């Protein structure tokens, strides 16, 4: 709890105690009877209640005066002042103080709720680096501003320090705390060659990092920019409430005046109709609506950021709740985007098969070649002349003649081979015209991809996969994940065309979300109603083009974000319906003189507190 919030709480408690004491005494002995002069008998209760009035309400009076001078007359402070001053004028001192007291209680609940939600977002602000240790040529380091470091510079990050810029570890082994960025509590291990992102905290050992991005382009800078701009993207509900309050407040003030003038003129009982008009003003204050709706969205964005989901504004949270079509790019989104050996089919031993395949692929930078040499994991035998046969494979000549490639290479040299049933890229290996076996290499499916699709299917959401792979691989991945619709052999421009078709086919009530990670996904992310990108490994272009960023590329965050959005919108609707319904009922009662000032206070402050407490339910826990 902030210092300001604590001070306000103390002020409310002190005022409440004083009010209860004065009110109790007033009930017991009637303070109006203490001074026997009929013209001055109101003076003692007035003075006592006014002490509490100024303690609890001085800031409201100041705000009302300031807004009047700014030309913004009709706000909740103005309504509170008019209602309470009117109550004082008709000697309803207790009611006047009660209005301000309970209004301040409602305001305190609002501040507390906003502070709790803001903490989830402000935690992200702590990732801003204060400095960078720039490594000099003589081996010493100098503390400099992060924006002074250039691409290619080496920075030193000591234990306990934040990594100030994105880069690659060139020296050292350590453990990083990524919780502030990703919401992931488990630390991650990094060593030479591993990429690191700014905003994470080095925990154990000193490491040296070669900078790959300048500060303004770094992950931490992009995230902070997105968080700071999130509040500007207002939802339809928030815009409705803003417009509603803008026209509603002047109308109810005019309504209260007319109620007083017309009712008083007809009945000649001006005091009675003044009381009704004041009740009308207190009840009609739109605080509950103005506070609870933005607070609900703020809470939703806050709890999402706590879970590693960065939503760029409440409008995107609102639209995401309506999404019922999810379109996924395959490589890098549903799959890891890195090739790995999934199956070895040797005629001798696995080690011998990998040994000869590694010799043939040792000079290639192709991902398939790298996966083979990585799987072999030993020093590759040299002394071979490597010849690349376009579209077929590699011939390695040395102590032995090695053929390593596809079916075409085996057919060309008349090698009898066995075709495996596994799905993926198949590499056949033969040595001295003898078939040694085959290696199946495929893109690995992400750990949480299957669970994520299952969760979306349970919600009744339509899932579609787009890929540049062939039909066989696409069918295998789709069946493995439980995706019924998929398109294959697509170029980047074809993906845009497919998404355009889906957008044209959907109804006005439907929303389409595209999930991707690569730079070639940026055009599709921008076209979709909602675009989701992978923040950790995703490209800058994809992150800029998307509306929601998954900070640690965990696909289970998508159903979680859907649950957060659904709960947020449900609570927003509850607050709007509940607030307007209660106020309309009590407004009608006040017109007919049935509702007194105490009921008016409860209709205003009570509704506000209940709406705020309801909004805070967005901050609950969400299961994966």
C-alpha cells in the first residue's frame, strides 16, 4: 500500500470515528437543544459536523473549484459539493458529512484496486536498466548509459545486475531470472553462444555479452513503450462510459434543478423538493460506472502482464474476447523451427550411420546438416573431398566413398534402400555402394502446442494451420495437434491471401486471430482482427505488428489470455447493468420522495464499492 493511500485511510478512520461519536451524541441528547436560543440552536451541531466535513472533504472542495476554473464544471466532485452544501443549507448536517465520508471510502477502494492492478504492470517498469558495463580494450569496464552502447560492443554483466541490452553470451556461464519479462518463475541457464534479452537479471556468475541491438531497439525498450501506450487504446465499453458521463452529468444536474423548481412551484413545499433534488444529485453521480469499467480493463491487462502476456490496450482485450477463429503459422509457432533427428534406421549401428552422415554434412550450414553433426557430437573425420550434387545430396570421397542425400541420389547410383514410414525429411546414407540406413529429420512440435489446441477446441473455437511445408508433413502435424483445417505449400504472400479469404467469409460477430512469429508474418498479423506474436524468439517486425505479445513463447498463454479476456468483459457487463439498474430504481424513488439522503448515499457509494470489488475479481488466478 502506498504512503498516500495509508494517509487517506487514516483520514477516513479518524473522520469516521468523529462522525460516529458526534452522531451518537446527537441521537442521545439532540444537539439542537443544547443552545436554548431558537435562532442559534443549529450552531453547535453545525460546528461539530463541519470539523468532520472539512477533514474528510477539503480535497473534494479544492478539486471542484479547480475544475470550475478549468471550464470542466460537471464532474463527480462538483455533484458532491452541490449536494452537500445544499444539505448544509437545509440543516441536514449529518447527511452532508455522510455523503462526503462514504464517497471518500469509495474513492479509497478505487485507489486500492487500481494500485493492486498497477503493481502487475509497474513490475515490468523495474526492468529498465540503469547502466551498462562497457568492456574497454585494456580489459577494464566503464559504467555508461545503455543508449551509448553500440552494436558489436562487449558488455560485462555481474551477478545481481540487469542485462541492459539484447545480445549473445561470448564468455561465461550463468543463470538468468526472466520472471519480470516472462512471468516464468524457473531461472534459465545460459552459456557461450546463447542469446540473452534485456530486462532479465543475471543471478550467479559474471558473463560477457556481445550487443546485437541498440537500446532503442532492445526488448526492454520495446516492452516499456508498449506498456506506456497501452492505456491509450480504449475499448468500446470505456468510450461508451466516457461519452455517457460527459452528457449524463449535465442532464442530471438540470433534472435536479427542474425537479426542485417544478415540484416546489406546484406544491409550494420548497424544502421538501430541495431535499428530493439533492437526493437525486447524490444518487445520479456516475462514479461507479466511470471507475469500475476502466478498472476492470486495467486489472485484466495487469493480470495478463503478470502471466507474461502483453496486451497493448483494452480495445484489444475486448476484441480478443470475441475471437472465435484462430489461424496459426506452423514453423516457429506450433513447432520449434529447429530441425532435429526424430528417427534412425541403421542397417549396422546408429553410431556408424551418424559417423558417415556427419562426414558428408560437415561443411554444410544447412539446418538439416547441422542437426546431423550435432546429433553425432564427436570430432568429424577429415580428409574427404565433398561434392554437392544439386537437388540430390552430397558425395564424400576419401578413405571411403559416402553417398548422403535423398532418393534421387540413391537411385542414380543404383543403391537398394528401404523407405521408412516416418514423416519428415529423409536422408539416406550409403558407403562404398552399401546402404547403411536412413535418418529422419523433422521440425519438433512445441511442448504446449497440443494442450493449447485442445483447450481452444473445448471452447468451441475454430483452429486453422497455415504452412509452407508439403501436404504429408502438414497432415502429420495437424493430426498430431488435433487441428482439422490446414493449408499447405504456402508462400508468405499466399498466407496473406488465405487470411483475407477467411476475413471476407466470417460474419460481423466473428473475430479472427492470427498467431505467428517471423518477419514474414507481419503483414498477416496486421490484417487480422487480433495478431499474436512470440516475444522471446519472434522478430521485431512481428512484435510491432501484433496486438498481443507472448513474452516467453508459451502457447498455453493463449487459452489463459482468452479466459482473462472473457472474465474481464463479463465483469464489465455486470458492472454496467448493475450500476445503471440500481441508480434508475433509486432515482425514481427519490422523485416520489420515497428515498431519503441515507438511501441516496448507499445507492451511490454502496454501488461504487460493490462495482470496484467486483472489478478486482479479474485479478484472480487462472489455470493453464
